[in-house]
């Protein structure tokens, strides 16, 4: 298995472990928390709507803000091809992205309605226009994140055509979440397809989907053998220390001693309150707690109590009541269904 660093243009991503773009989650406060633990090679912003960026105070909002401690940060864009891409890239100059990722895999109905995500991926001509325009406007590292295709029926030729478009337009790498559009996050990601995917492209492939433990990588070494990197989403929200944990096991990084679950939640709460206005912060606390609750045997109690809380103070009180009682943790938190 290739566990070496990922070299893209001038950049070395070591270890080749990415924290996924997660709308509503991978904002500046969450990235700050993950950065406290380290162990990753790069973090991603949540998807940023190209048009919205033109009116945003880039670098000051929690979606676009980046702290030095975060290290390498990928900025992910959701585009439909009608945007002024050079203007958008001009706006991003302020934050000097380490790389730009194009979202071609989001199946959320709202994104599809706007012509972004899987809608862009489906329309080969429009997809090509956007990747080419990005390539022309941005000389740095450019990646694309995608799924397989709409459905199993005849997916291979369509997928290969999209890979060829990325490659011909000069994309530097592709992240594949091997599920079909309509599957959302159901069934299992098809890790066994990575060998076929990697065989059909010269671009480095970053594997994503259902990876949550070092043992997932170790025990599926054959399936992951040809990939150049790993991207983790939901399990990083459950365990923001996951990259340190995996890096310690696979790359010999510093081991994690023990986790103080209440202290981690408290830190997240504090960071969110620094970066968000109170009316926005509560939603972010609820979203994080939904995943964090997976760490515990009776996690539904934490999840429900925080979801029901009408104010930030009430959410804090409910979470602390649960977490300060040293609740029993599960060995392998599961995110299926979330
Ligand atoms: C709450 C949530 C928000 C997401 N937002 C994005 C996004 O902004 N951009 C994107 O490309 N994928 C997004 N995804 C998909 C993830 O990046 C990732 O591909 C998916 O969760 C599978 O990886 P995992 O099994 O490690 O979570 C999102 C997923 C979740 C659960």
C-alpha cells in the first residue's frame, strides 16, 4: 500500500490524510478544533457557493476564515458554470488557498437545483467548461471531488469520460466517493472500485467514503493499494482527534493519550462562539453534537437534549450534564444513517 506523502505541484501533503468538506460543519471553528489535534495533511472548507463569494467578506466569515495553525487548507467551490470564475478566484486571493477543489459530487436537491454538485458532473459539456475555466483562472493546485454516477446502469463509460475531462483540463487530483448519486450516504462505499478507477487515470486518486479507523485502511490494503490519499468526513466530526489517532498508527506520529470528551465539546463550543454570532452558533453546536453523540452508549440522550435546547446556554447545560457524568463510550462509533 502507498502510504507515502502526496506531492501535488509544489506542495507535499504528509500524511496524505484529508479532512473532508462538510457543509454546516467544516467551518473555521471546527477546523481550529481539528488543528489542535493535528495528524492530518490537509483540511477542506465546506463548499462555498461561487456566486455568494462575490458578496462575502472573504477571510472574515467562518466559512472562508483560515488560521495559520490549520496548515494546508483546500477551498471547495460549488459552481454551475454561469459564474464569473476569474472574479471569484480574485476574491479568494485574500486567503491564499493552498488548493481549490471543485464540488462535483454533492447530491443535495438544493445544490442540484442550482446546477452545482452532481448536476454539474452529469452535464459533460458544462463540467468541462467549468474545470477549464478554473484551470485558466487558477494556476495552483486544482482538484475535483465526485461520486461514481447517477446509477449503476452504464456508469463506467460516463465516469471515464469525466475522468478524461478532468485530466485533459489539467486537474491535479481527484477525490472519489464511490457511491451513486441517489444513494446519498446509504449502503457501503465501494472501496473495491479504487483499483479500477486508479488504473484508468494518471491523476492521483484520493479515497473517500466510510473510512473511520486505521484498521479500515490496514484490513483493506489491497483495495486501497493504488490510491494516493484518504479523506475522512463524518468520523472526523465524531472524533476530531481521528487524524492524530490514524497518523500515530500508520505514520508513526505522536500517540493520543486519552480523550477528555467534555473538554473537547467545551472547546468546540468556545470556538464556535468566537467565530459565529449567537443566532448562528446554536445551529453549529447542534449539528456537531449530533455526530459527537455517536461516541457514547447512550449518545441519543446527548443528541436529543442538545437538539431540544432553545438557547446556547441551555445546549451547554444539557451537554455538560451528560458529559461530566463520564458516560460510557463505544469502541467503534458508527455513523451509518447520519
Ligand atoms: C453534513 C455533511 C455535509 C457535507 N458537505 C459536503 C460539502 O460541502 N462538499 C462535499 O464535496 N461533500 C460534502 N459532504 C460529503 C462528504 O465530504 C463525504 O464525501 C461523505 O460524507 C463520505 O465520507 P465519510 O463517509 O467519511 O463521511 C457532506 C457530507 C455530510 C455528512
